[in-house]
């Protein structure tokens, strides 16, 4: 993998989680660290997710989380 940043569909598949799980737990993540928006001025702009940091954040709050 060239870049640690993944599209939403890719991170869902990589972590084996649903979009609703990601959305419900987004408050555990920090913009600029765990995710970025491609065009921050556009509220509907797609996100990119830092896969290892998102994975570590979910594991930190839920020790049983296994992607």
C-alpha cells in the first residue's frame, strides 16, 4: 500500500465494519489525524481515512475490536 489514506469504502472493507459503525464512532476520531476531507470547504466532500490510526483508535476504546 502506497498511502496510509483510504477512501471510505476501502476503510470499511479493511476494518470489516459498517458505515453506521464508523459514523457512530466518528467522535472518537480527530480531523487531520484520523481522517481528512478532500475539499474542506465543501461539506459533502469525500473523506480519506488513515487506516492504521483509525484501527488503533478503535482498539484503544474496545480491546475486543479485531478487524
